[in-house]
């Protein structure tokens, strides 16, 4: 009998990742730079400016 799990067989490592983060105090929106369609995007939620940051995020396989 085979058992299937939604969890990966090995943990996904966190890597330093460039992200755009919203500058508004009340908004927690962010997006990976690699998936942004603009050079300097505005927040899609509140339309505030976004700053580039580095965060430790799970590595995405392409």
C-alpha cells in the first residue's frame, strides 16, 4: 500500500531573495523582484511606493 504526503521529502532551503516591500505602515504587501513586471512597482494593494529589500524565503525551483 502506498502513502502520499503533501509535504516535500526533503526540506526546502531558505535563500536570500530580493523583494519589493510596501512602504506604507499599515500594509504588509511584498513581492519577489524576479516576478515583478515593472522596474519600480507600486503596491498592488494600497498604491504606495515599494522599496527593495532582502528576505530569507524558500527557494523556488524554475
